[in-house]
C-alpha cells in the first residue's frame, strides 16, 4: 500500500495535529512493513519526521489554493498512491477518485462555540467547506465520540465517522530540566494556547483572588503561545507577573514539558470546548494530576482520573486548586488513576484502527 498525505500541517511549528499525525504514521509503518508513507508539501517543514516517512516538496510558485487543487492531486497520481490522507481537518481537492481518500476532521468546534464566526457568511462558508471535504472522502476519522456526534448533527454523511483516539506524544524519562528557575517553588501548570475557550481568563481570576486572600501559596506557570485576546487577560497576566505569582514560559520543548508536568502540583486545564484534549492525556501519561472540566470530549480522555471543575463556578474552582496544593494523598490518587487511564490510549490501537478501516473500504470497493 502506498499512502500519500497532505504535509501542509508540517510547515508550521509542530503542534498536536502534526505530532499525532506523524506518530500515527510511524506506528502504521511498524504494523505494515510493506507500507510507504510520503508527505507532499509546498514550504519548508518546521521539524523532524520519523524514520520511514518520506517527504516531497514542490510547487513553491503556486498559490496555496492552486497548490492544493492542482499540484497535490498530480503528485498523488505520480506517486501512484492507493491511499491519500488529509490529516488537518479537510482541504480535500477534487480528482482523487482513483484512490482511497481518508480525511481526519478533528472537530467542528466553531459550530458549537458562541461567537465562533464573525459573520453568518463565514459560518456558511465553513459549513460548505467541511461538507465538500466529507463528500470527497471515502473514510472519515474524528478524534472523539463527542466530535462524531457533532459531525452527525451538522452534516450529511455518506457513512458513520470512525473515532480514532490519539496516543500520547510525549516521550522521555522526565530527567529534562525545566526552563530557567520554573521549578524553584511549588507550582500549578497551565498548558495550551491563550484562547478564550480554554478558560485561561477564569483560571487567572480565581488563582489571583486566592493569592490575594492568602489561601494559596504556589505559583502559576503558563506554557504555550501567548495571545492576549482581551485587555482583561493582559491586565491579569501583567499583574501576576509583576507580583511574582505568575510566570509565562512561552513555547517549551517536549523534554522540558515532561519535566514541567512531572514537577507540577497539577495541570490546570479549564477548557470548555475540545475535540479531544491532548494536554490532559500528556499529563496523565507522565504522572501529573489533572484539574479540568467535564465539557465536550474531555471526560472521554480523563475518565475518573481527573478532578473536575466548572470554570464558571469560582468557589468550586478555587477549592480544587487549594485541594491539590494541600492534599498530597489526593495528588497521589490522581497520579495513579492518571497512569491507569493514559494506558488506554496507545498508538498501537490507533494504527490498527486506522489501517483496518482503510482495508475494509478497499475490500468493499473490490467486491463491488
């Protein structure tokens, strides 16, 4: 089997989608020694790819739209691909009917979140684009049962989406060194981009009020790309930094992140909307207690291994932060439960599911 994938997602600094896609391909190559996997891309790739995953760069003079609509299909045919995978929530061009078209739509969160679109026209365009991707795909994967239900609710489907859970992306023994003096004092860790849906504003409000009242002593570390989506967020972070209670770490390497998670009192992840929720899985995988919400897909990932809070309930949220700081036995229970829960998510299972669904489609097609 020859698989080509749209490697556009690798052209920017690797985030969860890039990392999980590459780990999926790596495991597929282990399970199917005769498989070839080739990524086609237009710009330079921003990171390393696993051994066995080939890359082909070309079409740099094309616009992004022309590259996708004309150059990529020609490369798929030139590579004589039997399978083409679009790992980044769509962008499927026409003219790929000769091979099995596989698309992973990670979520359709903009349709669920208040204010997900600036205008009704933006929403309509989004719906049309996703429906076109679905119509052009033979096998459709998504990240969770929650995302599957949302796809079924909002779109006309030729077949049922297949849930394919991620495995963890972090590897290492935790012996890395946290950036600077990040681990000098006890700390809570927030991991992720600064996005309103992630609950970072509510976290800062609750945490800083507890510090003001003297009810909590630990610091709050923020890891991830900063984006000050409101003046209130900027004000709170500035105040927290000036008072010495909050520290922004920005992007950290995987080795640093393992050390940060293993040294934290807990990962605090008060997100309201997730198609999967990779940071809590990463935390559980390396032994970090998790405080999060029971919204959208997160309970599928965390099971009974997390301390669940409502980010809009300040008193309850504050009690959870105080509990993980003061109760070592609670942290130990969450840590052990997290290890057990994280073991349910493996790349072996993900690759078996991925390859199995492709094989089933190709068998049905041959029988027709």
